[in-house]
């Protein structure tokens, strides 16, 4: 394996489930500097990709997505014995107190509301992955 291939395989994997292409591109550009990034645009694809090998080390989920919303994806992930320990960060426009409570109840490690600051996203990703 080449040095670049070995280095890429050591990077933590982040699955971004985001249906807004502009947000997905921005997050991917920023996060791929330090992580392997996989992007999907809907809930069913997020669930399928989270279950596939190699598994992601972190899920960054929008709540309002086609097919299955992020809360349903998180609930199903938490019920799966091999996936339930994957940290989840919600990144969503749903900013009401009950929305945040629902997100935490569905297993989110963090809940970030849009519009967001990239520094906040990076900080919470690093914390969830226990990276420096």
C-alpha cells in the first residue's frame, strides 16, 4: 500500500447525510482535510451506508431529509447492535427547544443548528471522535 493509501486508511470516517448540495460540498471540503468523508443525500442512503463496511466513525445527520428523516435514521442506528456506538451529530435548521431535546433523546452526541459556524462543527466533530 502506498504511503498516501496508508495515511487515508488511518483517517477517521465521517458520513454526512445532507440533502442541501451547497452545505454538503462546504462540509466535505472542510472535513476531508483531516477525515475520510462520505456524503449521501437522503435518509435511506444514510442508513445503508452506515451499515456498510468500512463503517463510519461519526454520523453528521441533517434532520429534514427525503425518505427517512435524521431522527428515524438515528433511532434505527441506535437499535442496531453493531452501529449503536457510532457518535451522531445533528446539523439542522430545527432549532426549537423540543427539537434539541428530541435530537438528544434519539442519541445525538451534539446538536448544531443552521446557520452554523464551521469552527463549531469542527470542534464538535473533534470532540465526538476524540481527536486533537
